[in-house]
């Protein structure tokens, strides 16, 4: 793969939070590549570093305490780690935009939704305010909100409609990359389906690449092309969606699938992964998963495994696949 | 046609209808229900959305004291606007010209008790006290409004910068403001007024500067809590500059305590201005400033009360009005006391 094919390429990204109690190693040596128009699912437990990765791509990791220690993030072939703050502002919302988890809190309560959409447009495109407002109403229509609600405030909308507004804001400048941080967690199931459907359609319409952060494998199956499974701050398995769902390799991924109830297979009890996610302040040596792994070998605790390509662009970060 | 949904009747008047959802159409003859049909695209009425302003206004009006305060404030504003209508210029026979009612002296009519011609009586120069009190409301309102604007504008800016950037900038700014806060407000105003000399504008500046630290503290606290909220991060992630973040996203969400403080502050600014005028540091004597009138009347207090009672009463009433209204406004704006 050459760089020009990839919208985004993250190499060896490491983000630490330096606190008084110690160093939280939130993201460790993370590698992902996303092609144009492709969507990738970032799956993992709470605290696996998914959101920190997303903030890292926007260079919005709260500093202090957060700090990007190492790594390169190529957006369109340019390393954004080296970019200055004004340059980053031009990227945020314009080339890369983000949808936050909770639509209840991610809209400004004292601005009408139309103004909030128009604001993003005005930040990035030179046009008269009246035209921006018109475009904002157009965006609202695209996400299925009639323009007669445009002058309403966020508190007058339901959760699902607010998330639609958030999506409209995120897509207002036709970004090349959309980061969705658990966009449907705060919504109920029927609304989830609507919002996902909407995102899928708009993604195709705008030809946007997407990073979908979630812990719901169902959403991944619905919307993504590729999946990256994260554990303790790094990607442990990375593959095409079908490949991963049919043929999971990493013991953690297998454990994840075993933790989901399956209606076709009547089992008495689910098989949860034993133990807990390690404390990111005190990660185990070697493979971070080895204390919980059934197939752990003595050497697992000695060195961090590299990512092994087992064919079909299926990368597994586990010593078992070192041929 | 009438739709019935949840046992409530709704007309199909398009003004009251907004979104089309499911509903039940009921056909009735008298009390007898003929059919109750579920319609796929029934109609629900638009939810009447109350604007924040009307909610606040209703809460304020519901409280008797706040409403009384509002009336007093409205009276003050009206008397300031229509001072020349309420107390028009008087024709002076000796000069053959119209003179402002508040400054026209009539030495034959000194120390008149309140009567039909002079409602509040006349003072030691034979000036109409009623006209002076009415015209004084202009000065008081002007001083109050401008002084509060000065302190709010500067205080909000300092508080926003200090709260938003935090760190060293916050520390330096806040310590300086702490020093100012350690000096009692009126003392600070006296010192500044003494340094600047008497005069209307100087009073405004003196009273205004005294109020800055209070606003800065309030705003700093609100900014610090609002800037942690997710919508600020969302705005940041869409490329907003610091100025956009502060002025469009954070400050508008910090306004309710500032509005309450400004309302209360108007009362105390008027009081402070009157106090300065009383000790001779404020507006110079011929103007009908309430504090200055009080100061003039003090000499005749034992023999002639009206010169003290009416300007003093005006000050007390106005300050009371602003405080009662401010209290009501605080209750209306405080989400914890939300009983709408």
C-alpha cells in the first residue's frame, strides 16, 4: 500500500497521560491505515484507548496531562503531528470531523441548531452569513429534519434528532474523514438503527472515510468495511470485516465473540474473558493480554509481539502466529 | 375535522399542527362514537414550545416581590424618559423665558410644605422638589447603567480570559483582583472619585471600577465549569478558534449569574453614586442628584423634612426595587429551583 491510497495512516502512535499518580499509557504503538471512502470499526472495551486515539488524530488530547509521545499520523500524506495549532484548526471540522458520544451534551444549549451548523461552515468557508444559514438548512434536510425546526434550540429536540444535528454539523464541510465516537450509545435501539442508516447513506453520498468507535460488534457488522480490535492501547487484530467475523484469530477477539449471546447456538452460559482489563498505569510486561490469555506461553510475558500478517491483510498481534 | 389522540381532541388547524405521525380519527354523532380509526399519517399538534424569556417572565411575575420590583424599575425608567413631560419647564415671569423645572429658583416660595402645586414641596431655593426628584431619576439611571456596564464589560472579559486560559494567567489576574476585592467597594469608589475629581463621568468610572472584581470572579467560575462540557470540545473539534469558543460557546452559557448580578448591581451602583454625591465627591450641586439633594437637605432636616424624605425615599425605593427584581430573577434563572 502506498501512502496516496490511504486517507489516514497512523504509525506507532503512542499517547500517555502524565498524572501525579503515574503515567497512564493510553495508546501504545498503534498502527492503522484507512483508505479513501473506507470505514473502519475501532472495537474494544472501555478504557482501551479508542477515544484517545480519536482525539489524537485531531490533536485534541487534553494537554496537560495528555501527550503524544511518539508516532506519525499521515493525513493525505502529511504528518499532522508536525502541524501548528492554526493549521490544525483548518483541518478540524473541514478535513476531519468528529461526532461525539452523547448528543445531549455535545450541542451548545444557547444557540439554535441552524446557527451551530452555519458556524462550522463559516469557520472553514468564505461565504456570506445568509448563504451559510441556507446551507445549514440544507444540511438539516439531509439528515431528515424539516427546516421549520431550524430555528429551534437543542433542548427542543429528542436525543435521536440531536444526534442528527450533530451529524449535520460534522458533515457540513464535507470532511474527508469522519470520526464517530460511539455515536449511538446514548440512543435507544430503534433510533440507533435510523441514525446508523443515515450515517451509512451520508457517508456514501459524501464519499467520506470513517472511523467508527464502538464496543458494539453489531454496529461494526452493519456499517464497517474493516475492523481493528483494540486492547490496552494497541490494535491486536486488524482485518476485513468478513474475515474477522468468520475467522477471528487473536485470543482476545475470540474471547470478545464468545462474550456475545448467539441466538442460533443455545448455550447455557456465556464465556466471558476471565479477569479484567489491565490498569493502563501498570501494564503487564510483554503482550498486555497474556495474564488473561488461555493460550499464553512463558515467552508472552517477555516481549511485546509484533503484528504478523497471516494473509488477506489480516494482521494479528500475537506470538502464536509467528511463523 | 377533529382528531382524537390520547383522549384529547385536536383540530386540524394547520397553525397548530406540525409533524405527521400516527393517530386516531374518531367520528362521533353527539356522544356516540361511530368509528375509531387508526390512521397511518395522523396528526399530532405541535408542542407549544415556551421560549426561555417567557418562562422567566412568568416566574418573575408569579413572585409578588419580584413583580413589585419590576413595577418600581419600570416607573423609574418611565420617569427618566418622560421627565420633561412629567415636570415640564416652567415659565419664569422675571426672565420672560422657560426655565427647567428642576433648576428654577423662586425665593418667594422657599420651604413650602407639600401642596397641590408643589407635590413634594420646595427646597431652600424655592425649587420644586418633585421636579428635582423626577429629573434626578435620569442621573441615577444613567450612572447606574453606565457604571454597571463598565464593571460588567471589563469584569466579564477578565473573568473569561482567566477562566478559559487558566494557569499562570489566571493566577496573576485573580491575585490582582483579590487585592481590589479586599478594599470595600465604596471605599475604592471614594478613593477613585477623589483622585479623578467630581463630575458625572468620573462617578461612573469610580463606581464601575469598584464592581469589576465581583463580575470577574463570577464569570471565571462559570467559564471554568462550562469549558469542561462536551459541546465546547465538539466546537473545538470542528475547528473553532479560542475567540469563537469564548464568545459564542462559553460566555453565552455563563450569562445568567451575570444578569442577576447586574440587576442587583444597578441598585448598589445608584446607592454608591448617591453616597459619593452626598459627601461631595459626585455630581456637582446644581444638578438634581438624589444624594446631593439629600446632602443639601441635611442642614434643614430638623425644621423641614421634605428636602430629606423625598430624595432619600427615592433612593431607598429604587434600590429596593432592583434588589427585589434581582432576587426574583435569580430564582427564575436558577435551574435548581426549577418549578415551572
